[in-house]
């Protein structure tokens, strides 16, 4: 499951937090990052896939320092957990909207 953060300076980073990561008690991983045209591509692909996009200039700046396919450092756990909680709330509301009333 990828998570995207973007800023007005056209920078983006995507996170993945898979069942395998959860089972291993591992942190989310940075699976894409870039600026300019690459940031635009990351965001476009996220939108096309229906992945929520969360804007945070500060978090993107920190995620850009993490190597690709590396787990986020412990210093970012709280910030990333807040983004994941935001995404789970959005996904939960979307699922409720798709469920017929009374079921």
C-alpha cells in the first residue's frame, strides 16, 4: 500500500507498508521519491491508482533523505503513523459509502 506526500516545490515520496512489513514488524518503506517531472509522475500514478495524496513539505523533505526501498527511520515513525491513520480513515469512509445501508 503506497502513500504519497507532495509539496508545492514539486517533490514527492511514496511509501509502502505491506502485510509482509507488518508481519515482520518492520516500518514502512520509501518506494519512490523525486522532484520536478519525477514528482509529477509519482503523483500522477498515485492518482490513477486511487492512492490518497497527503501534502506535507516537511515530511517530504525528510523522506527524500531516506534511501529507496529502505525502511523509514524511527525518528519518522510518529509523522508517518499520522499519515497512515489519515489514509485508513479515508479508506474506511470510502468503504462505508460503497456499502448499502443496513448491511
